[in-house]
C-alpha cells in the first residue's frame, strides 16, 4: 500500500489553505470551486503533492492511504440518516474535510458525479440507511458488500474511487485486493482478455432508485431520461467486454461478480473467470479506515468491498465521504451538459 501520515507542520499548512478556500466558497458542489480545485491543489504542501503524483504516475499500488487529517467528532455532528437529507444551501459541518479531500482528488484527475446517483452530487455520503440493510449498496450494512470495480458496467467509469473517513466507531473494514497481490500463475489471463463477459448495472444506478422529484429544466430532464434509458439498455442487453486489459504482464481489471452472469460462457472462459475470482478472494485484505483517513483506490488496479456490520442508527454510525475521479473527462462529453460540467447523465 502507498501510504503517508500527515505531520503537524503539513496539517498547519493545509489548515491555512482550507481557511482561505472557505473565505471564498461555501460548498464543494460550487462549480467555481470545482473548476479552480486543480489550481488550488498546487498550494498543498509539496510533500503531499509528490505523494499523490507518485501514486498517479508510477502506480506503485492499487491503494493510496493518506492519514492524519484532524476530524473533531463533535463538530461534524451526527451521521446523517440518509444522503437525501443533505441541504445544498446549508453550510456542511464537514466542509473543512471535504475541501481537503476535493483538493487531493484533483491532483489525481477530475472529480465527477452521476445524475443517477445521490441527486447528481459530486461529494457522496456513505453511511448505513435504515431499510437498506440487505442491499448491495454502500448504504447497506448487514449483507457483505461484494468486492467490485466501481461502476464496472459503465463506459464512463472512473479511474479512481476515493473514500474519506469521518467516523468509524465499530472499526468496520473496507475490503481490497490489488493486482500486485494476485497470484497470476493460477489465472488464465489470455481468456480474460477476450471480450465475452458481461456486467449488469449495480443497484445504485437503477431507475427504481431514481429521485422522486421531477426535473424542471427541460435540457436536464432530457439528459436524465437519456441516462436512465442507457442504464436500462445496459441492464437488459449488457455489451460483451473483457475482464482484463492493458499490459498482459501487469494487467488492469474490471469486474463486478455479483452482477455478472456466466451461463453464456464457454467452458474455458467460465473456468478462467472462476479461477480469477478465487485468486482475488485469496488476495482480499481488510483496511479499517480511521477518522481523517483518505483512501484513494485505483479503479483499474484494485477491487474493493465492505464487511457486514450491525448499524446503530443513532447518529454515530460509520460515515464516509466518496468521490469519483477520472483522468479523461472528455470520454463522457456526450453525457455532460457542457465541457466543464462534471455530472454525467
């Protein structure tokens, strides 16, 4: 794992920078801040910039962990019961942490959001939601969240998914497996490079979870309708694709076994997939994120999930923030309202 713990001096510099940003912006959803974040990020301590740049360019691991950011458990308030409770007009009690998280993410690429997830917010809240206990969602709890590539089914999936921990009193583990920990000698990689596999959309993007209120802007409504039509097509007739790509000696991977059928595969392709998932299972490791930890997961070089747990629903449950990051925003231009827009429809 590529890891670093912030020093007191680094935190002092980060705090001063965040203060300056908060003097100008009240939300990380502000398009002006999102646009400027790539520039402001270069005012972070050089050591932090070097650390994240090394992760981006050298790919030393599929996991990058930056620890030591202060989080005051009282000041951040209760863990919200639902992400829908977020008031875009209100000042977030975790704005300081969110700004730092956004700036770090902007050193890896461009943050983006999905119109089909959390009302199009860029910064997601991840916490247990009552009624989701048995769901294959980040808001689930009692069911194992199967390891997966984030948004594996989607042609515009991100290069990184990142998690910032605000609270984790029960030490609930995130599970990860990175390509460098997989025993490739037991995997038929040639078969996995063949485009015969399918991945259906995960639960979070499906039309059944569409926000209840109607979109009033005609242009946005047309794009949102188109987004759900795309999701429906991918659900009903997922395209054939390979599980592995890139360098055959050091491949990238993309899979979400919970949403992948194998009955249409020939024996070699099916066996290769089963052997690969077994190899990943052997490589799975737990990471217990603590308050102030920022974990950046390379979405091509690692899979991630979460162990089951019993939610408290008392305002003190595990609470994470999540950002999606792409290194090539242009690939999704057809699904965004403008070139600088960050929400994919």
